[in-house]
C-alpha cells in the first residue's frame, strides 16, 4: 500500500477502531518563543515535539506504556524512523508503519491495521517544525521530500505564478465575480475563525480581529490578504487509537472512526478547482464516507475542514453540500458556522488562527468536540463530526462518532 | 531587452512547447487516441493514458476566467512586484495561466477577450519566448 492509499470504504471497517487518547503541543507558546527567542531558547524538533505529544496522549488515554503495541509515524518534512521513535519512546511493538504527512489517509490506514489484527492499540504521531526550519512555500522552493507535488505548484513559474495562495486567489477572484461578493464578505471567515481561536487555549492567534483589521492586512496574492492565509508554526499531535471493544474501557469517551472517503482530481485541475470548486470530488468522497458510516449529511453536527486559505474553507462547505453554492459567506456573517450555530465549523480556529497541523489539528478538534470537552466553543450534544482534508487536487473526508 | 523570469520546467515534451514558442506559435500536445489537449505537458494522456501526442497550433485567442496580483515577492526579486497574472480559457478549452501585456488588473472583467503574443525572456537555461496575452482588438 502506498503512503497515500486509503483502505476500502466498507461497512466492516466502520467503527472498528476508536481514538481514545489525544496529545497536542503548546502551539501558541511555541510560536511566541520562536518569535521572541528568549535566552537559552532551543527550537523544537520533530523528536522533541513527538515526545511531548505522545506523553500527553498516553496520559490522556489512561493507558500504560505497555498497552501500546503499534506505532504509526507521520513526518511531513522529515523526522525519525518508526524504529527510532519506538526506541525514543521506549515502546515494545508488534506493528509499525509510516503514514502520509498530511491528514490524507493516516487515520483510515491505522484503523485498517488494527482491524486486520496487526496490533490492538496504536500511537499515531505527527510533528513538524515548519516555522523553526524556515520552510517557505511557493516561488522556486523545492519540495523533494514530498510525494507527488502537483505540477501546478511549479509549472507556471515562468509567468511568476505559484503557491497554494495563488490557487486560492484565483478561486476567490472567480467566485466573487460569479456570485457578486465584496472583499469584506470573505473577511467574515477570518474573523469567525479568530473568535474560535480566542476560545482555544493552545491556539496560536488569540488577539481579537475585526473586519477593519482584516481589510487593513497586506495583500499576498491580491485579492487574498495575509489574514486569508493559514499560519506557519511548529507542533506535534499524537492520537492513541484502539480496537473498538477495548475502547469502551478507556478513561475518555471513545471517538469512533465511522467512515472515510477519497477522491482525486484526475485531469483539468485548474477548471476543477477554480470553476467547479472541487465539487465533484467533495461529493464523491463525502458520499463514500457517509455511506460507510451509515449516516447522512444532515446527521453531521460539527465540520472541520482544511483551511489553507479562507476561500478554501468556503469551497469545502459549499462543495460538500453544507451550504448552497454562493451562500457560505452569508452563513458566516449570520453566525451559522459559529460555535452554537446551525453547523459549527473549525471551532478551534482551524489553520488560519489555530495551528497549521496539516489537517491533524482538525481531527484533534473533532475529538475534543465529540468528547464534549471543548468548553465555551463546545457544540451542545454533539454525536457526529466530519473532517475534510482537501488540497488543490484531492479530498479526504472522515466521519467520527461519539462512543464505541 | 529580455525579461528575467523564474526557470521553466524543461525536459522531454516540455522542450517542444518552448521550441514552438520560440517560433511564436502557441502549440499544445493533443492525444492521438482521444483528442484531449494536455496542459501542463504530461508523458501520458490524463483522459485515456495513451502516450502519443501531436503538437497542434492553437488560435491564440481566449477569454479571462480569473486573475490575481502577486504582491508578495515569492521569487526573491527575479520579477519586480507587484505584477499581474491571468487565467485564460483558450478557444480550444484549455485553461492557461499567463500574464497580461499592455493592460493590468484594473482593466479586467470576467470574460474579457485576449490574444497571445510572445515576449523575449531569459532564465537560467538561456533566452526564450514567453506567451503572454494582450487585449483582443
């Protein structure tokens, strides 16, 4: 199985495994330390971030070190091997695996491994020191450590065109003319996610943001501004995932992995992304995930989606059918996607204001919400959450449910 | 004077695109099996997976679908910021990213008609001609 392949979307794998432990690093504190460089500051590494996230996840789960018999590692920008991590964390394992860096496949792959009997309880670790290593995006930056970077990321360099930001700028320009939207309208997304981050203790950006602040932020690729773009920060996340029958005895309310889906853009990428808003892919992958879970879209009470840019989030919401095309910004303005609204979205601030953890942060927030432990940003009585990772050419939704 | 530009993607197939540009012709590879035009250049047809292409000349006319202005200096001074980029739907149906020539973002509205022309450029592989778009008269 390649690193990005997703196991079959069959009912037998639905709810076969549950997330019973979660550990996150201190995104906001680490971000400020990196900026201020206090005396004796040492930048985080994938190893140091892994240790913290794992220790917190294990403690959170109430399990003992000896209960962990599987390990999946995900280091998007490089890191230790599974064997090195096992030694570092003092783990005795039956099964190890390397999973894709972004949240496009890791959770389904881990569930399939557990369902297959390769191990019972797996630590799934991800860490990136994106900010500390000075990683840049767009321009002539090389990405030799990533698999299959889409050609649109570098092919148009001679015209001075590259970066995810430019993809979303073209999307927004097209969208705003098609639906007659003003620049301020898109700012509602950034402002709402900042409010959500302010209610999230570990979030990176917690300073209040008004529409005026949004409009005053500098352009990156016009019509998108700095506050339309996601953060760049360091962090790590660890999930403890166990077989459903074992999950019922754990310290935390289990969060079941109920369904997943996957769809790729095979051709006409720019047209699919900019004019069709990835709608065919979202619809196909979303249906796979819901069908596998035995649920319908109306059952989803909380939605977390990959927000590399404000427009990206609009894209997810409309293309998954959670709002009619052209209306998502009205719903943001009306508070429908706020905590306590009709369908709370990216309640921890997403990657725009929360933490740029490549979709792992969205799954972490789904876990907090489904455990009913999200404090003032909690969605009351939540039973079903949906996450959606999409890049410019792939969509990977997951359905999570409360209980095992 | 040739404009300095960030490096092209070169190699089999890609070289042919730029060789046609040098002759001031906008040509793209067309799949011999299913007839689909490929852009960017790919070794296999994304529609039918065949690998034989014929380079067909395009009309060079199209209309603007979207556009954006690079304000952030992604290319570390290789191109003076800010500069405009456009997404052109060519008459043959392909979406083509390029730059406007002789007009700017303030002049653009969706569907605006444009025509290709070629400007002298150079990158680290040497001089080449870059297809850009001016307003159709």
